[in-house]
C-alpha cells in the first residue's frame, strides 16, 4: 500500500465516522503529492456536496472524471446534476458511467428517473428494463418500468410490470400504491380498492392510504367503509381538513347529519380558507333545514372560490326554494 493509499484509507474511515474536517485534510495532503488523484478528488467532492458546497463539489467531481476511468466520480457528478435540476447534463453523465460499467444498476435507475422527469417516457422505460435485465429480481426496476408504461398509456404493460414487482415482493408498498393509483385512473375501482386494501394491511398507520381507500369506497358507494377509512386516517392525521371534509360527505350520504356537521365544522376550524370545507358544511346545514346558516357557509365558499360549482348550485337551490 502506497502512502497515498494509506492516507485515503484513513480519510475514508474518518468520513464514515462523521469526521469530515479530518477527512478533507487528509485528502488535501494526497493532492499535494498527486494533484489529480481521482479518489482524493472524488472524496473531496462528496465532502463538499454534503456540506452544501455544490459548485465546489462539481469542480472536484469533474476533475476526478477527467483523470481517466473514474466511475464513482462520474456517477456522483450525475447525481449532483440531477439534484440541481440539470437533467439533460445528468443523463449524459449517467451514459458515461454506463459506458464504463454497463451493468451499473443504480446508474440505469437514476438515468430512468431523469428521463421520466424530462417526459422521455419510452427511453425511461428502456432504462428501467435494462436495470431489470441485469438484476431480474430487483423490484424497483419493475415498478418504475410500470410507471413509465403508465405514463405512455400502455395499460397492459404497466399492469404486467407492477404485477411482476408484486410477485417478487407481495408486500412492496410503493408498487401496491402505484397499482392502486393506476387502476383508479383507468376506472377499475375494484382493482384499485383491492390493491389499497393490501397496502393498508402492510402499513396500517399510513393515513394517506386509509384516505385513498376511503375515497374509492365512496366512489363505489360503500359509504360505511368510507366512514371507517376516514376515521382510521384521522387517528394518524387528525389535523387534515380534507379527510374531515370527506368524512362529512360520507356521513351526509348516510343521513347521519349531526355527525356530518361536526366533521365539516372540524374541517373549517382547521382550514378556514377551504372553499370545499365551507361548501360541504353549507350542504349539510341545508339538509338539516337550517337555511340561514347554510347561506352563510355557502357564501363564504363562493367568496373564497367564486366559481365553486357545488356551493353556487346549492345556494341557487336554496334561493329557488325560498322564493317558492
């Protein structure tokens, strides 16, 4: 082991244990002996990036990459460019990394994410499938390939990829979530509900999953299940006005109007600027026969959102009823 290798070994250990200043000192000692040492430059880039000095980090990574085959530096540079929104440049650097190492799964995956961001969906699909080719049991590759297909409205291929991800890992929560979202988008509400019910069993404390499932139950007309789902969600996110408002809607359909009013008022209390919450409250008060209170809530909704269709139509019905 050369003296530079020994210094880099020590620097790497200091970096691993959080002693960044000491790691940087050792890397700079290496550069005094070998100004273009790729590993020292790469580690300095990592340290600079972690300290928020991104421009300096980019300089170090580019210097390291110029010295010859420096896969780590090229990959780190690509990640830095992606993180700063320079998507096209990032894709070029991922391509450089893949020229050096065609089986670099992380590079295929990150490249695919950048291509998705650039709305180059078919290229993204190809990138994710390359990752799956090199590692057929890699669940995220199948899931992201499914998302790329979904973005191109290739429904059967999307479902195939998401199903494959779930064959490999039946409890893979992101795949279940995206499968539910995709099935809902297609209008297959029963398949969406099945996916999200599986997801909820895996993550019973996830308020968003309970809420999404409750919304599907509403769309399917299962309002009792929707009420239960909203209440589960509120146990974990009691300060979410949208969930309170959705609970109020479901209770209103079930004619449990006093409970519905309480839920709608809770939504308004949390977010007084929510036109939807005020409109929901207005409809419930109208159902309760408290027309004056209903008008106050509906007018507030229209004040917040002048084109709010539900509030406008409900207020028009109240006005027509009064005139009659």
